[in-house]
């Protein structure tokens, strides 16, 4: 418990904001959450991939990424794509991203992210036990499929750092793949095998966040939805109030968890957050044949399609586009994903009326989030979790609650400080 209870405002009610609010309330603080949407988890946390992936947490910034981005200028099937904008912010972020694409930095960043993901998974499990939240969770592991033996061998070799850290990551053939998940029998003949990580998990992050917001409310957290944050007003290097379209809010401390909108709010305070949106696509369809559907989530690595059974639904997601803040879409934007998804699971799910979603992942160039005190004395940062928002959220919330209480976190934060951004 915190030595002194504070009045704390959490800015943002996505999965990172809600887990932060819950941890702070359990720690004894009086917590208020402010968000522009009409409920928790209505933006990027609404329809993400649903995978909790310490076993697949490498940063996107790698030696392969620059060529992939270059090819994406004329190819639409690249895992990471760029659509150039007349934006200095995009160009600045891209230069910083390219600077992280060396082998040395890729390895260092990936190890740091994997460590945080494993730490966070422990807190996810603890929060689930403590709060009793239900979210179509599955703890049977995840399957990372490969269409070629060469790709499977490369992924297995690349996963050595997981095994070095004590995680199981086993390359298996298609026979073993189907034994572990009979729902992959139809796709198995097209695969060479899979990397199986038994400790990875899955579930519906939206359900998790909404249920945890209810649990947080029961321990005293107040939520102000439909409230657009306009400015942070400072005096003598402290935030003194939040200006919103529904009036002002005051507190002792403030925690920033606004995803891709975080940089805009604090730029005028002299805080530079290297966060830019990575647009992602998801579709959700009803499962029509449970026996033929996958039992666990996973990733078709060559096609860059993640899949996740969620009760009687199947979620499919793909790739990322570095193209700014636009969330508008047409059905044509989903055609590449829809075509691949039908080929994979058309035998067990109904794709006649898919539910489409576009989300904006708050990416830093390194992939590492920023979890630290800001240069403003009573403003704290829990931002930049990118494509691993749900995976990293609970551990990040534990870290920031420890820092606010003046405790030494149980996880090394050197790689996640504002100075090391």
C-alpha cells in the first residue's frame, strides 16, 4: 500500500489507463479517470488481436524493416507498411525508427520488451484472480504457424533468447500442431509446422478492460466519460488542473495514458514523446463449427494474420500502416485480410457480415513504452505500448504505481525511462 493516499487523475480509459487506475486504487489512492469516449476500451483496446504474447514480443524495428517499408510503397501485403504523409512528425518518427533497426538495438529492445511482457503477464494473472474478471481468456498457449521449413527454423533460432530467459518455445511439426489444436487440421497441410509457446495466452481485451473498469469502480475509482481533455494547466512546474469540455479537474498527481493522443497534450509543456500511430485492421466473425475452429490463438507468420477464438467469435487482425491519425476505412481496405481469413477459416466461421475495426497503436521507434515520471513534477507517463498494449498493460501499471508511491519497482525500468526514450 502507498504510505500516503493521493488524489490521482488518470488520463485515458484504454487498457493501459484502466489497469493503471485499478492498481492505484488497490494501492490506496483516490482515483479519477477521464476519457473522451462513452466507455472504457472504445479506441485501440476495442478490437485488438486479443493475444498476450511474451513469446512473440520482438520489436518491429529490425534489420529487415527498412526493406519491408520500402517495398510497401508499391506492395500492399507487407507486414509493416508506410503511406507517406506531408507531416514532419511522420518523417521524424521514421528517421528515429530507422535508427533502431540495427541488429544490436533490435536484440536489446526485444529482450527488454520480452522481460516486461513476462513481468506483465504475472500481474495480468494476479489481477484476474483478485478481481474475478471474465474475458473469454485462454491459457493453453499460442501457435506461431509457418508455411515453410526455412521460416520455421529461422523463427525457432530467433526464439533462442526466450529459451535463454527460461521460456518454452518449441518448434513442432504439423502432426504435433494438430494434436495440440485439432482446429488447425484444415490449414495444417499448407504449413511446415509451428513455434508453440505454451505460456502465451489470449482473450478479449475489450471485455477485460470493461470488466476491470467495473471492478475498479467497486474499489472507489470514478470515471468521467464523454469528457474531452483540452489542456493541462501548470504552475511552478506542476500540473494544477485539467481543462476539459466538461469543466476543470484537480488532483495531486496525474498519469498520462492517452495512447496516440498523448504527445499532443504535453508538447506545449516541453515534453517530447516519440509516439506515432501504427494503424491496424481487425475483423470479427461468428464461429459456425466449434469442432473445426481453432482452440487457441496464434499467428500465420508468412501471411501476417493473427487469429484468436473468443467464445463464439473469431477475431482476425493483420499488419500495421504508418499513415497518420486517420481511422476512416472502406470495405476495400479489409479485402486483403478478408481473403486470407476466408482461406484459413472459411470452413468454420461465417464471413458474410464481418465486423470491421481500425485501431491506432501508439508506437515508439524502439517499441519500448515510456513508464516514468515526466519533467513536470506531478505528471507521470505510461505511454507508447504499441502493438503490445494489453500484454504490457498490467505490468506497466504495477511499475507506475510503485514509482508514484516512492517504491523501487520489482522490475528494472532503465529501458523505459523518459530520458531513454
